[in-house]
């Protein structure tokens, strides 16, 4: 059956079914319309994991059909149509995996809540299949990993359908100080599905944009500092940056052993909780998560409580309250909504004091990037075996790899010594001071969470000048300390989304998920993208 014929038949198949939805309003209302070609109209638009499981459980659909629909959607939206360019590669085995999951379902075997659910994976995460893992760089073109990353193994065991790989800021945005989020030499420029000339942020650009545009149900991103949180904010989706030590990094192209982690990007907090429950776990190959603890085996959906804001003390960064009138309005609305559910809002000055600790994050990341990437490249089936060889490869192929910005971060990284260097040791010792301050701050003000705008509104894509950060960035302290944060939609102005980030102490994912869920349910800020060319478009 041709994909187009399949889509038509499936729409008819679904039209008479009365769905019960867990987290969203009925997205099938458009099926009553005569025209079904609008970009925002998609047969399984905004459906959650639970919604899709209900379809498969009742026999109204199956994993193969759902996977086929997403593949068609990627073709229509990502490659043709507005061409947001978020998916860098399709898994040629996706349909066969889905068929296998359907057979298992018929035999009465349901592996997990992700059984038969399509998921997209960021292209710095190893998959031992026919797909490449390149971190977006042409230097790693044709690199096929010999072993699944630990989290990919967990996803396969859970019955998820690996749909494909997503584009990213090349080398997870650690190549140039003037980089453009969402651009890679292999994948080109990912666009924001809300307004196409705007940035999707990065480095998990493709994962955030794909989830927002309904090209998948859920996606996996990675973060060192902001690479999940910022795309979540600027694409009106949910992103969880877990505690370093909750989710394995083995099989993921590294930047920093101190700050790196993988995490969910989804459209609802419930789906993020489900995905986090699957990918968390102890891994003997990752020293940060080698020890099993109670958090590795939690079902985070048990903490989804509508009343969980009652009595919670939520700190808000005061410096973020008077920067931009439109963003101020959204933040104040968010605080009022939290107070309406019983939260106690405490206005605080935190960011400035935290920054005065004098953390040289860039120095620490460069030292750790050199060690981690050299180790990864040396054992990978690639022609470049070190950062030095990568630098030389980029120079030789500069017209393709550096048409807009250079590689000065790689150059600086190559000049760093090893991790025994006193320069690195002095810099990393500041991290202990930062964690101590962070923890004492929470204790002093009896906080359950800190919150504030994740960042400003999406800026215009500018390959000449690079990204334009607006001075916001609530997620930074949690990233530096290796602590968790969750970012969810806070609203939009002129169709430009912005998110709110909730920060917590180490391994406080359960509490953050409960807070974010209660806020999500009272606010309902998630909106569908319109794929506008500019904000001036009517």
C-alpha cells in the first residue's frame, strides 16, 4: 500500500472512534472538516503515549500504522512543506521494528508503556543499526556505531520504535563562540516550526522542533548547559534535564563528564515522566551512574498530582521580573496560576550571587571535552581519531564545514592539558563551591524549587552573527551543578513560544515533575505551531 493511500484509509478508520484523552483536548475535531491539508491538521496530532496505547489496545490502530503516519508527516513537514529540517536520518528498520511490536502485542506481550511508540534520537547518540552517529559533522559521515548507547538499549528493551535521528547544533554547539543553533554541516539548518525564520535553539534543536511539529510522539535530547531546556522553551514542549547520574551517558558523544546528560523532549509532562522512567538506570560503563539507587527504578508517573503545588515554596528569580514587558506578563501570569493552586511564591536574588562564585565553565568543559572526545574518537570506526585530526579535517573541508562560523572552541580545546593539570583542578573545585551555595540557598529559604523564564523569545536565525541570547537562562545553575531542571511552555507572544524552568536539588526529579504537571494542567500553554514564515505574516 502506498503511504498516501494508507493515510487516507487510516483517517476514515479513525473518524468514528470516540477517544478518551489523558492530557489534551480532542485533536480529532478537524476530521469533520472538508479539507484536511492544513499543516496543523494531522491524524494523530498531539496524541500522547497513553492515547496511542489506547488506540493499539483497542485494535483501532497498531504500531506499524502509527509509525507509517509519522514517516509521512516527516516527509510532508520536515523535508517538503515548510521544511523545518529537524530529522537528519530515517531508520530504515522502523517499520520492521513496529511490525515486531505488533506481533508481540497480539501474543499478549507488552514490554512497557513505550511498546510500539515511535521515538526520535539525537544524532550524537549511538545506535548499532543502519543509521549513522555523527554529532552533525561531516567528519563523522558514515560512522556506524558497533554498540547501542545504554539508553538506546533501554528503549529497545522497552519496545520503543527507533524512528530516526534528529539534527543538532554541530558537536552539540561546542565548536564556535559564534555558532548558529540548529545548524550542522551534515544536516543544515533546523528551523523553528512556530516561525520559520526563528531559531529552534540548541543543541537538541531537531528533537525539540520534531516533537513540536508532531513528527514523533517523543524524542531524546542531550544537555550540557541548556541543550534540552532551551529547545523545550523555544519550541513549546516539555524538556527534562535529569540529575547527572540518573541517566547513562555511555555511547553518547561527550562534552563534559561533569555536566552531560540525556533527557526527554515531549509535548506533555506525563510523556516526559514515562520516557524518563524508561531511560533512567545504573550502567557499569558510566562512572556517574554505576551505583544503583532508588531513583533508577522509579515510575515517575506516580508523581503526577493535580494538587502537588499546594504548600510548595517556589522561588522566583527577581532579576527576571522586569526585563521585557511581554515576558514579564507571562511570568506574572504563571506565578498567579501557581498561587491559585496553593503555591507559596518567594521572590529571590539568586542568579547574581551564584555567578559571583566565579565558575569558569568554559574552561572545565574544554578540558573534559578534550579527554572525552579523544577517547570516543579513538575507539570509533571513523577516520578522524582525535580533536587535532578533526581540526585538520575541518580546515581541509572548510567550504563545507565552516561556511558561516569557525572552530575556535576546538582550537582552544586542543591547547588544554589533561585532567591532572592544576588549571583544571582549580576550575573544577569551584563546582563544589557552587553546589554548596545552591544547596544552602534551598535550605535557607525552604524551597521546593526555583523557577524563572528558561530564556527569552526565539531570536532570528543569523548565520553571520550567530545566536542572540537575551540575558535570560534560568536553567544554567542546575546544569553547572549537575542538578535537574524541567522546562515547560509558559505562553507565547506573536506566536513565539517561551518556557518556564523549574530547578531542584540532586535527584529531585519526582518533586519537579509533580510541580510541573500541576502547573501544566492549570495553565494549558502548549499550542500547535503555525509554520509562519515570519511574525509579520498574517
